[in-house]
C-alpha cells in the first residue's frame, strides 16, 4: 500500500474538524515548498482571498475564539 493510500485510509476515520486542519496543513506544506524553490508567485487580491477562505470558515481556528456576545459595541468602551 502506498503512502497516499495509507493517508486516504486514515482520513476516512478522522472527524471533520481534523480533516479541515489536515487540509490547511497540506496547503501550507505545498506553499512552503513552492517558496523554498524560489517560485514566489504574484497573485491578485481575489486569488489571495480564495486561498484564505478556509481559515475564516465557521468553526475554524480564526473564528473559534471570536466574540460571540450580542451586546452593542459601545458597551465595551471601558473594557481595556
């Protein structure tokens, strides 16, 4: 069995939150490899936003700790 087949077999029993994390990690590794080879692609804002979409998806690490309060913002003026 190839490493790719083993990985696919393992992924079949992984919960969705770990699948998303794994996907983000694989994308990170691919980007890291491209940059280490000296291939620094220039991209436009639309492409960059699409690349970052998963990081801001509901339930992702970046949104997990966001403020879930329904209070108006002005009530936070003395927070700091």
